[in-house]
C-alpha cells in the first residue's frame, strides 16, 4: 500500500466514525460536536488537494511507507 492510499483510507474512516458519533439519528451518537471533527478532516483534505502537501503523508514516508504516484 502507498502513502496516498493509507491517507485516504484513514480519512474515510475518520469521517465515517465522526458522523456515526455526531449525527443524532445514529445508534452510536455521543455528541453533535463530533461533526466538527468531520469538518476538520474535510478542511485538511481540501488543503492537501490545493497545496499538494499532507502532514500525514510526510509522516508515513518517514516511517518507510512507499510514496504513491
């Protein structure tokens, strides 16, 4: 697996988990403030798309994960 694949998988997991914890109709609902985490992940995805830089991808490269194309 490459760094960009891992970043997207983790982002998807974070979004789904925060929605499950933040949407009142969810059986896992905790608090609506979890939706702020969804927004945070979305903002980071937008930033990395515009700047072509992602902190998590840089960390994964330093851990020895091969970069993607």
